[in-house]
C-alpha cells in the first residue's frame, strides 16, 4: 500500500537528486538515509586549459552529461525511474546556466513521473555532508549535535552555526576571495596547473611551512569573516621580487607549504574561536578545500585540544555531489517541508540565511 507522501511512517522513499551548480554533473539515489548511488562527472579537464570554470562551457557539458549520469545512478542503485518517490535538485546558488540544466532536468522528470519535487540550497546541503559516513555512504543523524560548520570551496568560505537539524545561522563569510580561490590563484602564480589546490597539498607535504612568512589576513579580527585576496597579492609581489625561486623545485615546495600554512592557520583559528564562543561541542567542515590534508590534520589537533568533536565530510562528498543534495532533501521530506513548484526558477544568488 502506498501512503500519502511525504509520510514519515512509510520508509520506502527512494529519491533522485541532481547537482549541477558549478562544474560537476552529479546524480544520486538516496533511500532511507543510504546512498544507493552517487554518480559524478567532473568537468575539471574541460576547464583546466582556461585556468578556471567557463560558465557557458559548464552549462553545455551538464546538458551532455545529465542523461548518462542519471542512467548510471539508477543502474547502480538497481532501481527503475518508476520506483522513485521524489526528485530534488540544486536550485542555487551557482552559475545560472549550470543550475538551469540540473533544475529543469529534475523538474521535467518529476513532471513526467508525477512525483513531488524539492529545490535544495547548495550550501545548506554542504552543512550536512559531514554527517554522510561509511562505505557504502549513508547519512548518520543519530549522533547529530549542534555545531559550527565551515564550508570552504573554490567559490565560498562560510562559517555557519548549525543550531539544530535544519536550523542554522550564518556567522561570517569571505569579504573577497574564497580559500580555494586563494589556493588556485597562488598556485597559478607558481606555475602550477588548475585547480592548484590538490597540487599545493601534495607539494607542501615535502616543503617547509615556515620557509616564507605570508600574512594571515583577519586572523585576529573581531568577527567570523575571512579575507584571502591580500594573501594572494602578497605572494604575487613576493614572487615578482624573487622570480628565481620558481626555478628551484624545493623552493616551490616550501612556497606551497608556506601558503598552505597561512590559509590553514586562519581557517582553523576562526572555526575554533567561533565554536568556543558559541559553546557548541562540535565542529564540522565540507567543500573541496576540506580535502586538504593539512587542514584535516590541523582541525583534528585543534579540536582535540579544545575538547571539541570533529566531523569532516569524507573526501568523496567534500567536493560537489548529488548525494549531499539528496540526503538533505530526504531529511526535509521527512519533516514535511513544502514542495517546490515545477515552474520554480533557479536562484543563482540565493544567500544562506
Ligand atoms: O567544492 P569544490 O569542488 O567546488 C567549488 O568550488 O564549489 O571545490 C573546489 C576547490 C578548488 O579551489 C580546489 O583547488 C580546492 O577545492 N581543493 C583543494 C584540495 N582539493 C580541492 N584545496 C586544497 N587542498 C586540496 N587537497
Ligand atoms: Zn559546493
């Protein structure tokens, strides 16, 4: 018997999730908190030669990738589209053309299947990705506790107080460049490819973080905001005056380690300070930069010292993915959140409240 939807007493609700806010085309199938499939097609290679995401190309590539990615996700989950109980997609924020591709595909599918549709806030989904654990992945909300959450990616650096499940308040964000952007732009100055973040992480492992002293912008500011463009500029002028360093492989490793240390110092200090001030017992982090091995290690040490629990999103759900969109959508459906109309538009500048 099929009950009314959404009905928390009826657990049988596999849902299909779409994520296309930037340069990852992703579709996931979620069922009772379990991630049955999380197919991701990354466009990194497509944009690498331009040194950044080209919005028009991203949108076209999403359109090309969407059908095969949805097919792959349904196949991996072992279900037919008719068995889906709901469809959800990222509604914003993000690149307009990219968002349009995924949102309209999701709405069209919900229309054809006559299923409810839910538009999801991309950053709100990031807030819950640290609670996706295990292999196979599943949402683990039994141990959920109020936390301070860092969302740190190529486009965003946001600090959020998550007061309860589905209740949050933004504490601060970057006033200029995002942390990932700082990794990528300083890496470009060092002649590294795009995106430079993962390369800097690798090279820094063999470098000396104290070799060069770069600024830690806003580390002691009396707020929860960030700024990284000054650090980038400082690296630019430093390399203008000492171009010979770029010919020296060890100097590049030291530069990577020193830049990384400056970024990580700021992120860790501000997260821990906010957590202590707000009296929460838990810190979480997600977004592409959370893949950074130094950030992960330093957060672990700092949280241990401060007596805080730490939940880091597993690497494969740090970067953009539809599993986190679906996991949040399922929590919302269980709490009877209002559905999103099938003609609802994208919200490219949707601010996290
Ligand atoms: O979340 P994401 O995939 O996309 C958005 O920006 O929304 O994050 C990508 C960002 C890029 O700036 C990339 O350089 C950075 O995350 N990143 C890293 C690492 N892996 C990815 N930065 C530092 N260390 C890493 N290991
Ligand atoms: Zn993201």
